[in-house]
């Protein structure tokens, strides 16, 4: 590889990963240092050292005088509970730094375990009721709820435990958010020896994520008045009763708050769902039914299926309202081989009929490009838009064409935002799909999937799963704040390998999606002021556009079931000139300036406990 190629590669890495990651890669290459990536558990072990509360911090919590001190009723359904687990559960409550709680135990066993009595008789905050028959997890839990007298209800399984600061953090949240009626936290797993592992650092409330995957699970605390509205647990959904309840409760909640701290430890043993969801194989089907019921309640029509090979993840195909038209905008400059691959894949695979393809020509210089445009124009679904206009394209003689191209010295610099805005204004569709010419469609029903989500008036944009040529992931949504700006998530994840909690395979809310495949309603462009062609001609225009969409109160969705190959920037090539690099840096600085306030806080869909210098949900190995 020559010097120019190395320079090009460095510039490419700067754009793709940011300065610090590029520097590290360069130093490792120069010093011949091999990558030695820490495992998730190694990262978590370091995280715990820095972030678990110290004894001094717990002491401060115990001595704190709180303005409000609501009673928290922790409800627990029991059935043949092992003494060891019962003792650890009770002790985890008694060790809480917040003391105004009660533990409500509803035991579905045939008879009481006499050993339990010594635990609850000594502490009046512990209530125990023997049900004498196992009514199932839902009704056992409901019996515990009926015992509760607290303003807030917390849900705990009979073999799980809480962190000592859990209830203090809950009350602190209530103090800071007066209207909150639904609270959830992060969690990890704990084995029979008390070892902690597999932390689940969750996003803030994300409706589309939740509809396809019960990411909330534990620890959930809800206001008693919310239960009065939505009802208690339903035995018809045993196995996914928590998912059904969470869906119903979040539908009606006034304010939902996520505490990004590990406050719940989910026990893993041979028969637990925490060990493997296959221990309760019926749970996935019941969960699917819970999602179907959820769609009915929110007046959405769609089919719910099990998603790919990740248990507990669901796929929703929404029923399309009417037959709206889709305008597919594809900017292009020469390189007809790539464009042909893109267009052919669309024409061959697309099953939705009402669409048009708008090729937006800009700055091409090869006669064969315009000859290909003439061929494409014979298809009634395809139109060629010229930005800027070329007189030369109408000439038949090669000499006249070359002369016209050579004399056209007023060609403007490439401005992706301006090109897209131009295309949007020419489009006839109800929906707009921005699509790079260096993509290849893999999913026949892509437009049906995209329309299904984008027709929701609460959704502002939808993106897809994009792969590099080798089928490693190029895009699975975008998080802002990574490398100080923003970055594609899960870049280079090998095909078939699952990311953090199957993240690549789950439909979920994100803060941005790439302009290489960005789907939205046409009206959204006008509402947010179109793409910013002044400040973001090349880089970050898609992220800026998406953040403007979020500002208007819409949500953005990444849908992994729409898949494309993205050959990435093959038409324009690497940007390596000093002018181009200066422009890229200027746009990065502009982005940081315009979105300074947004960048000052964590991306709501990328937990603050993750590192900001990687894109793979790596756990922070420092104090957060």
C-alpha cells in the first residue's frame, strides 16, 4: 500500500471512528500491538470497582433527611422458595439505606416453611401470607399486592435480591420527578454463590423497543394509582405476565423514568428464566400474545411474529393504511456499475407497487452515464433529475457532448444536503426514502416494513440494517456523543454474531439513522426546515436532520428486518485533499456548536454506563 493509500485510509478512519480511535489504531499498527479486547465480564468487574457504592456512600444515604418519604411496598410471589434464597432476599431488604418499606410475601406453597417465621416475626415491615395453593405467578403476585399499603409498589421475584441503595434511588427519583408513576432500573444476574455478571444497561423509555422486546423487566416500581387504572397481573399471560403488565402500565403512565444504575440482581439457577429462556419455552409465545394485545389497545393493526433467533425478541409488521406513494431518491455521479446494482436490486426485489425512483444527477462527466440514464428513463417508475442541469446530456454526437462537459466550469461542489432537498421538492411521494447509489437491496418487503412504521404520526424517521460487502455490519442506528460527535452502532460486527443482548436483531428506538437509507414522510422535511445545506454539505447532515426530528417530538426507529449491502462512498471515494479534510473538520465543529446542549447529556438510547469511544455497547471501565 503506497503513501497516498495510507493517507486515504487514515482519513477514512477519522470519518468513521473519530480522532482518538484512529490514533490508537495507527499506534497499534506502527508498534505491532495486537488488539486485546476485554470481555464483557472483565469490563463489568472493573465497572463494579469504580461504580458500586462504597460503605461511606451508603452511610451518607442512611443519614440523609429526605423531603418526602413514601412507603414502598415490595411484593413477592413465593412457591417452594429455598431457604437460602429467602434469607438473601429478606436481608437485601433489611440492608436498604432507605427504611420506609414493607415486604409483602404471598406464598403459594401447600404449607408454610417454619424456618421462614424467624425472619418475618422479628421485623414488622415483613408481611407473610400462606395461600395454601399455588395460584400461579400472576395471582400469587396479586395476592401480595392486595397486602400492600404503600404508595408505590415494587416487584421482586422470590429468588432475586436488591442492591442496598435500590429503594433510596427510587425515592430520590420520585423526589426529582413529582409526576413519575412508573420507574425502572438497570439490572444484572447473580448466581447461587453471589457472583454478579451480565449487566443489562438499558435505554431510557423507548416505546418501539419495548413493543418488540421486554427490555424493562426489573426493577419496576409503579405508583399504586397506576395499578388501580390498568389492573393487576393477568394469569392468562403467566410466563410473560411482567411483559403484559409493563406494556399496559406504560400505555397509561403519566411519566416514565429510567434510573441507569444496577439496582436489581436477577438470580440464575438451573430452572430460572435468567439461566435460559428455554427453561420456560412457552414464555416467548405468551409474550407474542401480549404484544398483539398491546397493539389492539393502542389501535394499531399488525402481525406479531417471533424475531429471528434471539428469544424474547418480536417482529411487528404493521398493516399499511391505503396505498401511499414512495419516492426513492438516489443521488448519483458516474459509476454506473454501482448505480445499476442498486437500481436492479430495487426493480427485481421490491414487492410494493406504488413507488418511483428519482435518480438525482450531479456532476457526472462520462457519456456512458447519460446513456444509462436514457435507458433507465424508459421505465415508467424511474425519473432522472438534473442537479445542476446539463445541456450536454441531450447531444447525440460524442464530440459535442465532450465539448459541453469541458465548457461547463460552473459545476458546484458536491452538497449532499442540497441535492436531497432538491429531490424532495420534485418528488410526488407521500414518503421519501433517501438511498445511496452504492447500496444493494436484500429485503423484498422493505417498503411495506418501512411504511408500516413511518405512517405512525409519532415516528419521524426509520432506518435499516446495512452491511459492508463482507456482511459485517456498517449501520445499526446512530448514537450521538460517541467520539464527541456521533457514530454508527455495531460497526464491523460479524454477520450472524449477536451484539449486546441481541441489539442488532431488535427493532428499537435510536437518536439517528444514516442518510444512506433514511425513510420518512415528505411533510417532515418542511416541518424541520429540510436538510441543512449550509452547515452540513457532506458530513453529519443525516444526524443533524434526525436531531431536528427529535426536537419536534418525534421518535426514530432502527428496523433490522430491512437489510441492504452498503458499499460506502465508492462513488465519491475517500476524502483526502486538504480542502476536503478542512471541510470535514469544519462540519464536525459546526455540529458540536449547534448541538452543544444535546451533546452535554447522554444519548437516551445509549446508556451512560457505556464507553463513548467505541460503538459496541462496551461497558465503561471508570467512574460514571
